[in-house]
């Protein structure tokens, strides 16, 4: 296990600055996921930690030791790549043991570690096969086994599931997380897929344009997003955003002017909302699809939506439609008495306390410190 610190770590290519300077820590035994859209700098940051890219500024510390300018071979870490990077002419066993043999490890110790990794990764019976005789999931497990046998301080994963089909991705997610728990390792996992981030991470670091937008538990980013980018990147389907004016009324707030939609707030949160929100503010109100409730037609202030598409997923139904404030998505349980159809008109309102308010100019969440 290792404790990793990044102190103002930045990267530039000539005059082009791709990472202006990032600070965060990863505690020993933690599974941190770096997530963000393509071009956000997440793979570049991982490669700087690995030593495959030079840092332009800042320091990288492992257990207090500055490794910023050490060669990759001297950093005591192991990396799993998207492309597996296996030697095609070597067997599974030889691929997994190659690095240990190059270091001159005792043959008996190599044999012991490889056997342990084979059992751990369910590769029994495949030891003498070559990569071309394996499935994509088996190749990825061999790549992980090559890292496991080295017993490094840090495990780095650079989008290792991108080449797998959907079912195998879900299965391998579980395997990687179980492997992390069994080894009590410190792991950094890069992905552009927010579902992978949400399901695997102890903490998520969300990047955009080389800048850290928010770092915290999956629950933090989902329930308390710091800005519009975080709110809309995390969650599927993404959060509904309604642009308009927010007014203070007796006992709460109203969105959209006279006759607009009431925004329900509990008594215990009334003061928090009141401190953050001002009468007549131009805002963007965010409500996740599962926090939009269908209410009886004619409910005062309810938002009317005309249904465009209904997606039935077995355990839940997603309804997508159009409102006077723009597109709206609503999630309802599969057991809904009568699922709507295209062109139906529904009335919806936000669930009490389950809505967010973002500054229209800055995009910051006014309800999150």
C-alpha cells in the first residue's frame, strides 16, 4: 500500500497547458477513479504518476518520497493498459512471470507468486496458452496477473475495460474491485465512463479541461455536485436543468414567475435555502429524473410535459418529454399503473429537498459549500 500526494502537478506541451496544476491525496488502500470526458487530462495525469510522461511543474510523492523525476522502473508501481500489452509469443505463465525473471527473482518464489495469481484471477488451466488463444476478458486478467505478481505499492489502470463488451465489462468491474480488496492495494483507475466510476470508486476525481472539478465519494458527486458540469456528467440519464427566475414565496420558493412551479423545501432546510437564494435570481434549477414526481392533472403549479419517448428497462421506466422550460426526463418505477405513451401530457413536480440551484453565470451550486 502507498500514500500518494500530488502537489500542484501540471503539464504543458510547449505553450499549450493541458493540466494547469492539480492537488490531491490518495490514502493507503484507497481505490480512486479519475473520470472525465476525452481530453480532460486524466490519462496524462496517470502517465505522469507512472513516469511515462514528464511533469512540467509540481511534485509527486509516494509515502513522503519525491518520485517526480524517477524512472518508471524505480517507482514500484504496476500499470494495466487498455490494450493489454501482452507478449504474443509467450504463454500466460511466461507473460505473468516476465518482469520477475528480468529482476532476477528466485525461481521458486516466482513459481509461488504466479500460482497464487492464477488462482486469484481464475486462470487455472490456461497457464500454457498464448494470448491469441484467450478471450478479451482472459487477456485482461492475465494483464492484471502480471501486475499482481510484482506486489507493487501502486496499481494504475488506464481504461482497462474499453475493449470489452458490455456484459464482460460489468463482470470485470467486479473482478477488479474484488482484487483490490483482496490485495488491500492502493489503486488509481482511469475511465471516461461515469458508471464505472460510480460503481468502483471509494472516491472519484472528476476532471474537465485539465482542472479538478470535484473530488469525493460517488454519493458526494451525485447528491452534492459542486457545479453544473459535475451534476450533468454524473448520473444516467443526466440531471434536468431548467433556466429561469426563482422567487421567494410563503414557506418556500417558486420557479418560473407568477403561476410557476413550487419548489418544495422541508422546514429543517428552509433556512439553508433562504441564506443561499435571493428573490428574483436568474438560476438554473437542477432535478434528477428520479426526483421528478408525476402528480394528478390540474395540480397547482405543476409543470406540464408532452411525452416524446418512453424507455422501458424492466425495473424502471424513463419518460422523456418537452416542457415550457426545455427537455425533461422522468424516472418512474416499473410498477406504474399505466405507463404513458408518446404525445401524452403529464404533470410533474420536484420532490421535496431533492433539487439543486446553480448560479446562471458561474454554474456553481448555490446549495453546496
